[in-house]
């Protein structure tokens, strides 16, 4: 989990390998299409909507974008798991992985 968080913190944009690893961690792999030998997964690092599927519905969260500093920040306000990344989706993913790492 820590390695995945570090990879997200270093990511400068969407990354399909990280997306696949996140799908594995959260058990979100979908069965492959008949013509596809691999599994399908959401584009978590590209899409804020996809990243939000990992946030429990009853969880309050906040997102801030700081263009002058070159990063975004996300906080799960219920338990204060923070994530900082280059995009809003990546920041939210880091917070989600930190929450999962702590058992939340």
C-alpha cells in the first residue's frame, strides 16, 4: 500500500498501471470482455468520478486545487486522511489509500 501511495504522489498525470493496481487493492476489477484477455478497471487516476467510487457514501470529503503550488489536496473530514497529488483524482486516491491502510 505504501508503495502505491508513493507512486501516486510521484505521478504527474493518469497512469493505467496504477489504475490496475488500485482496482486490485479495492477489489474493483470487472470481468473482461469476450475479446479482451485482461481485466477491465476504471481510470481512477484520470477521472475524479472514478476516484469518487472509492469514497464511502457516508464519508464527508473536501478537495482543494492550488494551481500556483502545482498540486491538489483532498481530505476525508470524518477521519482526516489527507492526500496531495498533481490532479484532484490523484489527491483523492491518496487519501482513499491512506484510509484503507489505517483500516477505515
